[in-house]
């Protein structure tokens, strides 16, 4: 495959040293390894090769893989979630956690008010030690991947892009394409809450990766759009 291809794939990611599975598109495997998430839709996913929709090491591997193939890839720290950074281990006053209504427990993962996540390492003497490195930082990863073909239809490509950016809300998003104009519609209850920078990222990706699209707009859905949006959403 080449950079910019839209591909559907299945994958399982493991920590190389321990073989611990940290991510998979297979629901039964997620349940078996206690990483199942109720709000995640399992099954094949669709991405743009080389666009940063997956970790960089996996992006690089996909450039070496055919459109319908299975492969394995070892991902270095640099091409995965980065090396561990000692400066991201912070000592914070317990009062900060009281303000956030968090009871700090060693081993617990937390998200603070500024939407920064970390792992509590210790809590004593009015101080809490927190590691803000990504949980997979400093680890070599290995992926098993299976590519299921290239996506070529322009409207389906648009759905891949909106699905990536809207995540769990993607089933509520609908799109239309006519004469070089793509319209992305969403329920009015969160239409006004989508930030301008997110709209710009979606617009840029569509114009860059979907041939023939020269204009992108965003609109509120009517009732008919809301009922049909889920039918168009790619896995």
C-alpha cells in the first residue's frame, strides 16, 4: 500500500516482553484479556495510511503490506508511544486532589481537570507522586495485522475521516457529497459544541485525502438525517 490509501484492517497489539494485549479489534479477545470497553465498537476499522490514525510504527509497516494480507510488526519505543520521560513524574500536594474530589490510591489512573491523565505511584505525607507518561511509553510493541482491502468510494472515505475524529459519536454523524461539496451533519444537541479547530482538521483531511472535494461545510441534522446516520458509519 501507499501513503494516503484508505484501508480496512483488523489488528491486535501486545507488549513485546510480556505478550500483554493492550488493544485489539476482536471483541472476544478483548474480553478474554480484561480490556473490553462497553463504549467501543469492535470489528475491522478503517484508516488512512500514513496520516497518523495509528502509531507511527504501524503506519510505516502498512506501507510494506499488500491490500489483502496478514503481517506482524515490532514497534520501537520511538515509533510507538515514546520513551519514558522522568520529567513527567510529578510530586503534587494532596490538597490538589481534594479540590478535584479524587482520593489518590497507588496504581490508580486519574484524569485531572486540565484533561491530563496519569498514574498515581504513591500517596503519603500530604504529597502524591504521579506519572504522566503514557502507560505504554518505554515499551517495545508488536502488532498482528490483517488488511481487508482498499476503500475507493469518495463518500465512504469521508465517513472514515469523520469516524476517526468523532470516535464514539461517529454513528450520529451523516455526510453528503455533491459536485465537489461535502457536508457533514450532526444532531443539533452537540452541533454548536464542536470546536472550530476540530472542524478545521476534518475539513483539511477531507480536502487532502478525498479526490474532487473542494468545499466542506457542517450542518445540523433534521430528524431524517439522525435516523439514517448510523447506517452510513464505517466500522
